[in-house]
C-alpha cells in the first residue's frame, strides 16, 4: 500500500506521534493498489474502490474506503516534547 509521509510531534514520555501535516505520498509501485501510479486507470475490478461519479452507492463506499487505503504513516519528527501527549495526560488525570 502507498504510504503518507507525515510531519508531527513526538511526545517523549508516552512515545506517541501527533501528525500535523502530510508532506508527501510514498508510492508502493503496485498495480493492485488504487493509490499507485501503476494502478490501471481502466481497472474494472469489483474489489477496486474507484467508482463512477454517477454511481452514488459505490461513491459512498469510496468515501469510507479512501480514509483507510493508505499503509502506516512514515513518521517524520519535526519536534519532540518531553511530556505526555494530551490524551495520555487526560487518562492519567482520570486515574486510568
């Protein structure tokens, strides 16, 4: 799968990465990945999430699938903070 190269903050105490910008897309060079430049534009596979703009049912599926069809982010650390991230701080305050 193609991957997003993301810049963000690394929270040192918990190790979480908080993305604030996608700077590029890394192509996987696979003909089976709809995000790749090598994916055929004329693909008619039933498993492909590309859809015609006139097909509203498939377009709804496409909108859901677009969020999920990148591989894991490549994390480019722009800055590091020697603290817990906000969700970890909140969980700690609740006693979890």
